[in-house]
């Protein structure tokens, strides 16, 4: 029973921002759980192709490079998927951006870029891929959308990442409203709100040993997240194990959101 609950067998998955960090962790997890095929996309072409080749040791992984934050890049991804597949089962909106600056110096450019990548593009990608998500979805075989939010969208400390925090709060609310909109089509919509994980975006902190150790003291579990931490929750939400879960924001943060 346990194996069938968490099995990804025969599922076709799409992971944006899948070339590194959380995206690659989830893509690998899906493949190791038996996914039929995983598509990853990323803005940097060579990195995307290289990551797909690396992930292919776990199963079939296909690179579709492009920038989903642009209309052209989003449409190219959708066209590429529609030319290859009759349906998809899982969409992970993971591509993200951040911009740090003090409150009095925070630029409009940083606000717009972050909101466009983190909040606008997931909505329009879901809109465009809805027909593929609906195509094979049934009451006993739901499709799953997983949006990647952040505990930054839940707590009151932006740490100079004002647009990032606001955009992730928007992702959480978008998750809730789309879960009710798409439920009738047997599509579940949930969000994972990660705390600190090792990624390109957090290198500034993980490379500063003193600051890293200081922040660990603010995390009840006294560690950062690892690949299996995010992959496990994503697999649960994408498989039968999560079949009755929709509209939820799940913090994966070692308890940080509880004490902050």
C-alpha cells in the first residue's frame, strides 16, 4: 500500500527552474519515485540541458530551455509540451527570482522583476497548461499543481527582500483561489513554503560561516533543508498520498515559521 500511495508511475511532470536547487531536487525525486517522464525548464540553455543529462540517470528527463517570465518563453514551453504530450499530470512552478536592497533604496525594477517571475508567470503558465492538466485528470486520478512559495510570504521579516516576500504571499493566495477554480476539473493546487535550503539564491549566507551559524539558532531544528526534505513533500502532493489535499500551503522550514 505504501509503495502505491507514493508512486509516481506513469506520471508526466513539468518542473520550471529545474536545472538546480529545489527544482532539480524535486525532478530527481519524481524520477526516483517512478515518473514516466520529467520535463525541466530553465532560463540558461546550457545549464538546463546539462541538468537534464545528469537527471537522466534516474529516468527520462527532457530539457526545454526558456524564460517562462516572458510571454515568448512561456509560449515556447507550452508549444513544446503540446507537441510532445497529450497530457501532463504534474506541474511544479518553481522558477523564481529575488532582489535585495534597503527599504529606502529599493528600486522599481527590482519590484517588477520579482513580481513578474514569482507571481505573474505561474498564473499564466497554469492558464496555458490547463488543457493538458485536465486531459487525463479524473476523480480517482487527479492532476497536481505545486507552487513554490516561501516562509518569507508568511512571516513579517523581509530581510531587505520586500518584493520577494510580497510575491510569495501572492503565490500562496493564488494557490488558494486556483484550488477552488480547478477542483471541478480534478486538478489539485497546493504550495510548498520552503525555509532555508542550499541553493544559488542562499549562497550569500551559506558561504558566511558566522552568519550561517547565527541563523541556525533561529531554526528550531538547527539545520537547513536538504534535497530529500523538499522532494518528499513534493512526491506526497503529486501522488495518491495527497489525493485529498488541495488549496494548502505547507511550510518545509524546520519550524522557522512557528517561532518567527
